[in-house]
């Protein structure tokens, strides 16, 4: 998932909750500017900031690691 897709998911969840960006930013402890940039796919937040935003919206980060064919050949 790239940063644009993350922004779309955050925006959708915020809208489902019926809150504006200002309220979401306040709940997550980040600036409205940061929240807006992430939603629009312009921002590149740290994992810490992203986690604050997702926690405020009831979302979570899931990371899936996948071994590439090159790693398989070397192993």
C-alpha cells in the first residue's frame, strides 16, 4: 500500500466516523496540516505519527513481509 492509498483509507474512515480533519487532528495529536497532507497523499509521516492518526480513527497498521525470489535463491 502506498502513501496515496493510506491517505484514501484514512479519509474514508474519518468520513465514516463523521468528523472533520480538524477534529481528527486534535484527537490524534497532530497538526491539521499534517493530517491534510497525509490524507491527500502528499505527506510522508513517520510510523509514530501515522500510528497516532490511525489510533484516533480506530485503525491499525498491519505489515506483511514477503520474501522475494532473489532472497529465496540466496537462502
